[in-house]
């Protein structure tokens, strides 16, 4: 059964480790992540962007697929199904469809409207036993070839949003989605420490988990980060393994046209990436 991310993140914050959010795109991705979490006895969060949700035919299909896998793969570790960077409409649709967690990214609304919508969604999530994530300070990244720097969140604003009753808070600390540019300044631990001081026991979320050096990940966890999002790194390992398989001509051997065979090396590569991250984040054995 899907669970809210609240309990797993409260435990992570207290135990000074982080739960990984791994984004899913299809059946293979989902199966690889769930099997790895089960094998390592780790809690896990499956992230679904609005685009990935559309690709997988819509949120109801995603819920059906994940619930089916939990049962048929015998998954017993805590699993949350979480909308990643959701719009107001997307958040409502995921609540309806049976997700167990949502992120509402209302930063493009005027602050009053953002607060009002966040409050409304917090109330619905509380009633349904779901977790809700909010974001303060934009998380940069590559868009149309332009790499934007990650903005640092204002700790006062973080406190204000945390006080609306959200379960977890993504505060921008110089992190960005996708690959980090060579001249990246690194994470702002000063901002993180200030946010942590203002928000107390609230689990903090680090987006853009791909390519952050290990020592920075460990320091961020020690300063209150208890959820780390990873997407690009799984995509890169999938791509690399699939390309190697094709370039070696293996897809042309025997029943190489079989899509199950073609997707297998990439799926194994995702498993290895997820394992590496769970070990780094310290969530192994914490289910
Ligand atoms: P990366 O793609 O950089 O791993 O970031 C993932 C993320 O933050 C999803 O919300």
C-alpha cells in the first residue's frame, strides 16, 4: 500500500539520513526502483513530473501501475507516490487519482495567491493523510540551453511557508536540476543552516541530486536535508547502458528485437544508480 512520506521523512530527519526520491518515466524505471528499495530494505519516494504523468497516460494509470507492482512484486518497504513540481490543477488531479504525496510549486503566483492555494491543498492533504511539499527560492537548471544559477531561499520566507502546515520544504540553496556547470559555486551551507534554524524539525528537501559531490550531500544531510531528488542521473545511466548494448551490436544477436531484452541493460543500470544513492543517503536498512 502506498504511504504518505511524512513518517519516513520524520524518521530520516531524526536519524540524520535522507530518503531518495527517484523520478519514474515508465514501467521499467518503476520496477527497477521498487526492487532496489526492497532489496536494500530502504524507504523510497517515486517522483512523477507532470510531463512523465502525461507520457504514462495520466495519473490514474500511474497509480494503477504502482499499486499493482507493490502487490505483485511483494514490496513491503514504505513507498510514497509523489507529484514532482506540481501545478495547482495537477496537484488536485493527483489527489483524486490516488497519489500519496504531492509537491505544489506555486512560486509563479503572487504571494497571496500562492499562500491561499497552498493552505487549501494542505487542508485536503491532511484530511486524506497525504504529505505535501512546498518550494521556496527557485531551483535553477538548464532550459533551452541556458543554465540558470540556483537561487538561495530567504529563511524568513521558508518559515512562513513551513508554518502553513506543509510536510516538507524544498529550499533553494544554489542547487539546480540537471548537470552542474563547471563553474558552479556549490551548495550554500550558510543558507541551509539558516533555513534549518528557522524551520526546526521540518524535513528539508534537496532537488537536483544529480552530480552533487558526496561530501556536499553528506554535509547537507547533517544540516537537516532528509529527502534528496534524483532524476537526471538515472536517465544518464539508462542512456549509457542502452547505447553500449546497441553499439556492441547485441541488439542484433538472437532475439535482439525483443523490447524486454533491449531495455534490460538500462534497467539494470538504473538499479545500480539507485543502490549507490541509497547507500550514500544512508537509507539502507531503514525501512
Ligand atoms: P536532477 O535531475 O538534477 O537529478 O534533479 C531531480 C529533481 O530535483 C526532481 O525534482
